[in-house]
């Protein structure tokens, strides 16, 4: 069990460096009424719920179907998804210079809005959460009891939100100084995040496309 927990935690560390969650958390930390903790709760609850649905529901059947999917169909799907992801990356890259920088709102956002934002981001990301799916596959392959599988998912999600908790801690300790610093650097942060997301998306799309095309050519 310890080996499984360590594996799940190590995968979660890589997954936790996620601009989709870190950037909004920093944005909230720069507002007068920061609700980073509530946002983190929304991220944690939704990501965990998605994992539980897979592990305790159709997860084993879906993973078995994926393992049995072979040949041209599999590679065609990989190539098709790669093309779509690359198109998204190109769109992100081309929009990097648009003047869409969000101004930090003076009143901040309400707790329910913060929770909904965190939950909504993870709901959108779940269908393409390949790193998470890999960890879930490892949990299912270990053939543990349901309680241990749930514990492994809780550990994964706890590690996943560590960067958000660090942001929350910094905001609590620094107070108004953190707000002023984040407000002054917001435009640079958003610009960097756009480049980072575009680069990561493009890399993932290119990898999928190459794997799919090579697989089709080898048949």
C-alpha cells in the first residue's frame, strides 16, 4: 500500500503544477476579499469526485476497453486528438498579444463564486486529465479494497492542491503587501501563463499526433 501511495503522490506532484488552477488562485490572492481557500475546496472536491466516479463506477470497464482497443482505430483516434489539441495550442499562441488582461476587481469575488470557479475549471479539465487517469489506472491495477482506493485518491488530490494552499498561506501571512505585489505583476503573470499553456498544449498535441501517425504508418 505504501508503494502505491508514494506512486500516486509523485504523479500528483507533476500534475499539481497546473496553470489552470494556479493562475486563478494567484488572481484571487491579489484581490481585497480573497477566497483562495474556497477556490481550493472547489478544485479538490470536483477532482476527487471525478476520480471516485471512475474508481467506484465505470472506471475498471473503461480502462479494460481502452486496453483492448488496438490497431488502426486506436492510432486514428490518437492522431485526431493530436490535431485538435495542436489547433487549440495555435489559437492560444496567436491570442497571446491580445489586450485581454483582466483587471483585479476591487471587491473581489464571493465565496460561492470562488467555489464554482474551482469546481468548473476541474469539471472542464477532467475529460483530458491524462495524468490523473494514469494514477487512477495504477490504483485500479493494484486491486486493493475500495477503502484503500478512496484513500489513494484523497492523497492524490491533497497533493494536487498543495500549490494552492501555499498561495493561500502566503496571502494570509503577507496580507495587503501580497495584494499590491500581485496587482502590479498581474499582466506579466497572465502573459507568462498564456505562453506556458500554449507550449504545454502544443507539446501534448504534437506527441499524440506523432504517436498516431507512426502507429498508422507501421500497420
